[in-house]
C-alpha cells in the first residue's frame, strides 16, 4: 500500500524497523522515465511504500536514510 503523507510513511517505516530490526528491508528505486522515487519498507509481515516525483522530497528521503542507518548502527539519532 502506498502512503501519501510523508510523516505517516516515516513513522511507519521507523516503527517497522523498531519492531523487527533483523528482518526489516528498506529499498528505494528511481524510475527515470516517470521521474518517480519509490521507497519500500518491509519486514515480510508489513509493507509500506511511498512514491513521489517532487524534488523537495529529496531532503526528507536523505533524512530518513540517515535516521535508519543510525538506528542500524545503534547510534543516537541527531536529525
């Protein structure tokens, strides 16, 4: 299912990771012809997706990447 609100997607993605860090996967793909960025987070039980074609969402995407990477490395989040 695609989530249309960024804040809802980010919260859902972080919740999925927090509930099952060993099985969570985070994938991003860019469809150049359509100019769309698609983000997907899953733990094999829950799947959330976010799709955008807005350049302004790039900073949000980078911030989410940083947050998840810090959690994966067990570092405090300083975003």
